[in-house]
C-alpha cells in the first residue's frame, strides 16, 4: 500500500513539473542576474557614447579640414589669376567632391545614431520588462 502511495506521489510531482516546469531560481539569484545585466548594459552604453563622441569629433575635424582646403583652393585660384570659366569649372569640381565627402560622413553618422538608438531602446525594454516581471512576482506571486 505504501508503495502505491509513493508511486502516486511521484507521478503527481512529475505531472506538476511537466506542466509548470522546474521551480524558478531563488529570488536573490535572479535579482543578482538582473543587477549584473544592468551593470553591463550601463557600461556598454558608456562605451557607445564615447565612441559616438570620438567619431563626431572626427567628423567635425574633417569638416574643418574641408573648409580649410576650400579656402586654400579659392586663394590658389585668385593667385593663379584664372579666367572666370576655368574658376567655375574648378569650383564645381570642388563642390561635387566636398558634397560627396560630407554626404558619406553624414550617412555614417546617421547609421551610428540609429544603431545607438536601437540599442538604447532594447536596453530600456529589457529593464522595463525585467522590472515588470519582478513587480508582478512580488505583487501577484507569479
């Protein structure tokens, strides 16, 4: 008789585990995992901000160099005393080259900004989701 009750109890436990899965990790362990994830997310955001700032500084430096090059080319045109037609051709060429370079730099910067925004959104979503789960766990015992 005792064998049947042990076997029945084991079967019930197996059915419960199969239906609801194993019990969750202790709250302290889950809270530590959340804390570690948030710490890592914060450090990643700081690294990304530093990289974006460095690349923004590089873009600003390139823009300043481009303006300097444009000024020098204008001065060279004046000193060479080119006729108006030649000066217009050179200006058009420099304008196209400058437009291409600035366009490339702007596209790269825009792509980085969207990547950073997406990553920031994912991290915020993770934080809100984990926070909601913890609140639901404490309030409703899930």
